[in-house]
C-alpha cells in the first residue's frame, strides 16, 4: 500500500478590534510536510502585517492511499 500526498492547506483564524469573533484567512497549495515552526513564523508575519493576533491555525493534509 502506498500513501501519496495530494495537497496541504492552512486556515489562520485572526482576531483583533475589528474582528472580535475572528476571521479566517485560507492558504492553499502549501508544501508537503510543512512544519509547525514554519506555520508559526508565517502566523507571526500575518499578525505583524494585519495588526491582529493569530488565534489558531488549522492544517489539512490530503493523501491518497493506493495498493
């Protein structure tokens, strides 16, 4: 059985004065095996640019399992 990577996406939930309940920022087509450290650093950049804080990051990996 072989596991083949298809795609990885990340959704950053940002909160701030204008978005108290949070707003979601989606990124598609991330590289395979993106690390938690890379996502955290990117979240820091998003926070600096937007003036909002990153509340959470949700990562989705899509794989195909074939025989």
